[in-house]
């Protein structure tokens, strides 16, 4: 893969987004948010791959994965008016369909096409698949980190009132409470799951727990430098156990960064 291949793909993506434009301004805001998200994931990907000093070819492939990882979100929202896979279709599989039907990858070597398509297919899996190919695993780790970092930005912007596209909500109640199970997962340095959510506070705690699923030191450094833990904590109850959970997460992040 070469620079001109990625330039061609970026031009294709711009046209792809335009082809899914909606006449309703409020609904279009959701698609605009996904286009912005994709571009930010690409930026995150470049920062992470630069820190790893990947070969120019592998860095380009990784950015192509970032560019295409949420391609399925556009037909998903146009058809179902939701980004919730459980109420529509798996957006990762829809994204693979987009890549196959558009043939946007066809000028790349077959091996590179497979690497990109597989990374798109599995980028949203709860756990990292067990692939024997180290290059494929690296791409999956990269996209999962780059994606999580910007998903956090999207929700933090909503919490802070900077933007609030209608489709990012999960239909969870904004109550004062939170689940002890969420705090226990954080204390044990585990990820809280969507199935365990009972409130928006639980969802915020889940987002904090994502730090335990980040693979690269640079990802953790980026999350800490943007003060995502503190900005999420600002929208959680001001209790001693919440403060202890957030302090534990920051301590974990600093430990990971120190180890490198």
C-alpha cells in the first residue's frame, strides 16, 4: 500500500458520506458525527502508529482500517435510524459489505485487502479474537484503541453540552445511583459490560473501565493527557467510592505509562 492508495480511499470516503446525506437536519447531525468520528480515529491511529514506529506500509494499512472501520454506520443509520446494533444489524458486518460491494480495496494486494476487511469485521468484538497472524492482531489492537479514544470524546462532548446527536443515547435513566458491580470491576481492573448497565452513571463507569482494554502505552498517554477520567468523573456522583475508583484508574494509567 502506498500514499496514493490512501488518498484515493479518503476521496472515496468523502463521496460515500455525501451519498448517505439525509434531508432532516437533526438526523443528518448523527451522520456528520460519524464522519467526524472517523477522521478523529484516523488521527488517533497516526499518533499511535508513530509511537510504535511501524513501517510506512503498515502505518498506511492501519489508517485505512481506521478510515473504513465504521463504514457500516452510514447504511445502518439510513435504514434503521439508530446506531444500536442490537436494534438493527452488526455495523461491522455492514461495513464489510460496503467494502466488498464498493470494491474500494480492489487495487490493493489480496493480503492487504484481507487484513483491512478482517480488522473492520472484528473491530467491535467484545474480546480480541484469537488469530494466529501477528500482523492481523496488531491491526485489531490498533483500531480498538484508536476507536475507543474517540468514542470517549464523543460522549464527553455530549456530557459537557458541546454536542449531543440524537442517536448516541442508550435509553438509560439519568439517576443518582450506580451499580456496585461497576466499581468492583474497576477495582479488579476488569471491563464492565453493556449487559450490566442500569443507568447512565453505570455507562460512565463502563467508559472509565475501557482503559483496561487499551493495548498501547501511547493510547493510555493520550487518554490521560486529554483528562478523560477527570472529565467523565465530573458527571458522576461525588462519593468517596467514586473518587477512589477514579483515583485507581489514574494510578493504573500512570503505572502503565511508567513501564512503557
